[in-house]
């Protein structure tokens, strides 16, 4: 954590893209291919927006079933995955082995040999067909896979009655391929003549196998070999797990024999288990719409504004740039749900300023990556995992975000304290006020960016709308808000706002008099519409307010097209929007359009939909692949046996079970999206964790917190490596520092598991519930179960910060850091010590119950006394050292 001022230049947009490409291995398209990819991404977003607004009703096309919608959702992600991620860059293990054949043949047979030339041509053909070393082209293999991706979904949508028959007659009891497509009968018969009985195999089975294989390939491309291999092993296990000897050590893993037909059916054609199951349904209903909301907010310029606001408020303070990074990165990480992308995009602003202030490159990258990954635990959005928690636990979304609030604040409080101590130790000040924006001016020109967040909280917590509908309304609010901002200036503000107000009042009057809006009222007057019954004025006003977004958008767009080149003093879209406007306007031969407010606004909508779909692609592929694990567990009946095995391994100890769960979460989370890790771990560990009496919401948050640690845990640490790339720092040092800064993600989960009051939970007669005012006034519960654990958590986080940084008023010795760490554990999780003692006594044949309030509060008091004593000691040392320094400075002057 040494101070280093080297290389403080910010990354350009192209450099950011290069860092992201290198880590995510995604392509950067140009020309017609870029336009095609953008069109598909925007169509994907439009499909999801329609679902959010109209559910599964598609007008004249009728309604779709959940399986059909899920299949379309996954297919969009597969198509984008094959377009955005290459099959190979030619530098992998298999590619290197195959690449060695050509030089070996040249050496063995000579360069002029016909065999050598054949090998060279085959090598060239393979490279042309599948290899994309520069991440800039779509290969023929990609095109084939894209076409194949459409086939299973086309079958699911058009032949749904066939799929329903599978439930009665089995997957092999439906039509073979040559009956569904008679034109293929000669080809099928030709294959049969070769000895392959394809005429006996149903078309549905073939497409199910194809769909599973395509998901595995998309998983390998987007998420790496680890998750693909894990999912593949579960599929293989589903088929041959019956070979595990029942009387062996791992006999609990033995399962009944299953046919491939039954496995394929359960993994592809049902929504209760497998690829199309709950995780993909949650993605359809919740995850995508909130990723899209984050994209709209980011492209609106809210991310840049929030960073500027954070710096304007904290930048001049000691260590201000790092404190601003903690706040802004947490906020944007909450919205994006991607630790890597947020580390690169936000870090492009924050890391150079931290380095300029005096933080080392490694510490700067670590702060950014740790804060960005922590954003996924920050309410109200919490990335994508919050919606999976809602679905898996059946907990209302409002309760989830209420429960998650205090632990998330504790984590960011710890980050704030650590960057402050590092600043004090290194003598790092803030930036000069001249280098920073004015906070009042920032609030005046960008306050409207806070409106969508406030509306989201209102819809979710107060109005208690569905998650999907809340996301839809909030996106409409963002689009309407930016339309007003784009059209607003000194000349247009009165007519713009006046027209919106007038139409809203007219809409209210129309509902109150005719029972329909202005359009319906006009249709009734001219005789083209049927009259409806008038509604009460309050209901009419409510209906008009619900139409306010549409009215605002239409009026603002009309003003934009009326004055496309007027000024817009409040408008400041993200740089990506400006870049897209310039490139597309130039591409169509109208470069002057790039300065048009109307064109920029359209680009904002298009770029937001494009970016949202691209971000969601990896998440959708992840949840589709991860759904295989709970699917296999459910179909094979492995669940109870796995729970019994875990119980045997843990010895029935809650502490050992939690430690095993934590390790598993970090290991499974390495290199994987948090969503995939969460789905897999919940499928395997939810039942054992719930069986030991842990609140189900606490158990799910425990898994989430430890999974997020994987993003900054060496040797993988993808978010930390991204931070190192932006900071131009040593990767391993950055990852190690990020891991240390994130240790709160380990102790805080243990704290809220043993003290659910930290999550504001109280156990009722049948289940755990979020506390209400009656619980707050019950001081016999509230003080010991909520107040004391919460204070202990925050004080423990503070003590842990001193342990990690090694500074508090003055440098802390190794012995002092060890004592601070003990105080931290005693304050946060005294149960850990008591459970260890219980285990040791149990080995000796004594089985006392030590985890009581009297003992835990006593240990917390000891921890508090230790923290107070150590703090007083360090303060005294600092004063003494300061006094000695002052005397040494004065003495020479007196002598002189």
C-alpha cells in the first residue's frame, strides 16, 4: 500500500474497451455486423419491455406459455453470445495442440509434401471457420450455431401441443424428424442406411439435445470452461450416477438409473427444473428489466453525474478521492450487477484521481474493485441476485432490501474507514476545490437523476407493485425525464411544461366525463368509439397520473422535432451515446445529425437497449446453465441424499456447515457471475442450512456475500484484475489488497447469521419476519437482539479496518493488529468463539450450550473494552510522538 504517483492519466474509451475485451474476451464489431448485433440486442430489449408492460399477451399473435417465453429469452442470449464471444482466439490448450500439427507435418514430410500441403489447407480452413484472434469478426461456425439456436425455440413455439404430449407419452413418443419435416425424409433414410437409426428418434429429443449442447457452448464462450465443465459433469452424473456403489463412502451420491430421453426432457422441456426453470423465469420477469433500467440510467449520464457529485462532496477531504470512489462505485455496482464492467467503467474516472492524490496503483485498483463488487449487496437493486432471493425464498422484495440494508452499509462503512486510515498514514490529502465541481451546481443541474431511484423505491416499498411492473414504470420515468431534459431550455420551458400540465388536466377531465382518456373522448365525439361510464375525480386523477409518462414523452419529442438544434443546458448523456450518435450519423452520410437533440435522444434510447441486452446476455446464459444443477438434483432425487452427506461431513455442526458453505461459495464463484454461483450453491446447500435453524433469508444472503468474495479472491479475482488493468498495477498485489479490503464480506455474514436482528428479522410462530414498530417498542427484544448486535457489527468493522490497514492515530504493531482482530471478532461474532469451545468440550464428552445472551454480551463487552483500550493507547502514542516532534522542531530555533 505504498504511495506512488506514477502514471495518473485516465483511460480513454478505447482503452476501457480493450481492458474489458481482454478480461471478458468479447468482440468489438464494426460496420454492418455492429449494426446487426445492435439490432438483435435492441429487439431483445424490446421483447422484454413488452413482457414487462403486457405480460405474455402478444396482441394478434395470442399469448405464450412460460416455457415458450423462456425459450425465446434464452435463444436471444444464445444468438448474442455467439455473435459477441468467439469460439477460439487460437491461444487455448486445444488450439495450441492442433496448431502444432502443421509444423510437425512440415518437419516430418517436408514443406513440398502433398500431405503437408493438405494439413496446411485444413489448418487454414479451421482457422477461417472458427478462430477469431483479433476479436473483430463473426466466423462461419458462429453463423451455423446461430441458425441452430433458432431451431429448438421455433419448435417450442410452433409445436407446443407436441411438447404437451411428451408429458403423457414421453419424449420419444412424439413425431420423428421426417414426419415433422417431410422434405428431410430422403436425408433421414440415407442416414438410416448408414446404420444410424435416426428414424426411431423423436424430433423433440434431437432438438432438446441440440439446445442443451448450445447452452453448454455459449457457457464456455461467455463464462469459461469451469462452469461449462461443472454443468456437463452434472448431466453425465444424471445418466451414470447409478454406478456409484451404494455401500461406499460416497454411497449417498448413488441415484436411480435414468435414460437420456428422460434427462433431456427434464432439462429442456419443463419449467419446474432444468435450463428453462426458475432461474430463467426470474431472468424473464425481473433480472433483465432491472439490468435494462441500470443501462438507461447509466446512458442518461447519471453515472458520470453521481461520480462528480461524490467527488464534489468528499474530494477535498483527506483521502477524498478514494472515499468518493467507495460511494460512487457502490452505487453504480448496485445498478450494473457486474463487478468487472463497473470496475472498468467507473474506475476509468476514480482510479486516476486516487493515484493523483497519492494512493498507490495497487491500492487504487483494489478500492475500486472491492467497492464495485460490494455494490451487488447494496439495496434497493442489489444487482441480479436480489430477484433470485425473492423467487427462491418467497420473501417480498421490500423485505429483502430492508433486511440487506444494514450489512451493506456496514461493508461500505468499513471501506470508508480503511481508505481514511490509509490516507492518514500516507499523508494523502484531498484535491483542491479548483479541481472539483461545485456541489450546489451539481445538485442544481442533475437533481433529476435521483428521481428514478426515488420512484423505484416508492413503487417497490410503498406502493408494493410487482417487481416487473415497478421496473417498467421506472424505465418509462427515465425515458420521460430525459425527454423533458432534452427539450428543456429557456425558450421552451414554459410552453413545454405548460403543455404537459394542460394535457394531464385534460386527460383527468376526459376520464371524469367520458370514462376514457383524451383519445377515447375524441373517438366518442366523432362516433368511432363507444362511450364509457364516467369515473370519480380521484380515480380520474390517478389514471391521468399513470399516463403522465406517455404524455411527457410525446410532448417532449414533439418539441424536440420542432426545434432539433436548440440548446439543452441540462442534457449530458454518457459518452457512449455521443459516440454512437457521431458514428451512426457519419455512417448514413448525415454527420450534422450528431448535434441534433432529437437524434441524440433516439440514440440514448437505442444505446440503452443495446447495452442492457449485451450486459444481460452473460447473465441469461449463466442462469440457464446453472439451472441444470438444481434440475439434476430434483430429477434424480439426489437432494435428500446430498443433504445427508453434507450433514455427515459437517458433523451436524452449524459452524462447520457455514465454513464449508463459505469456502464452496468462494470456489464456485471464481470466474463465474454471482447469479450462477448463487443458483448452484442454493440448490446444494439450502436444505442443510435451513435444517440447522438458520433464517432462510440470512442463509441466502450468506451465500451471496461469500460468492462476491470470489471476485476479489486470488488467484482468479476477475474484478481485482480489471482494477489492476485500469490502474496499470501489479495484478497479484492488487488482488491481494482487494481481498484484504473485502474481509468484511466474511465476518459480516457470520454476524447476521448468528444475530438475525442485524437483518431486522424476528422469529415468529412459523417463520422469520421483518420487524415492525411493535417489535421496536418491545425493548426486551429490540435492545438485545437488534441494537447490541448492530452496534457490535459496526464497531467490529471499525476494529477490522485498523487490523487490515495497520494504522489508527499512529502505526499499529503486529501484536496490536492481532489484538484488534480479536476485538473485531468478539464485537461482531462472539458466537464463533463459543461454538469452538463447545466443539472442544464435546470432544471431551461434555455438551454444554454456551451460545446464550449473557455470554455473547459479555464477550462483546470484552471486545469493546479491548477496542477502547487499544484506541486510547494509539491516541496517546500519537500525541506523545507529536509532542516530541514539536520539541525537536523548536529546540534548534531556541539554540540558534
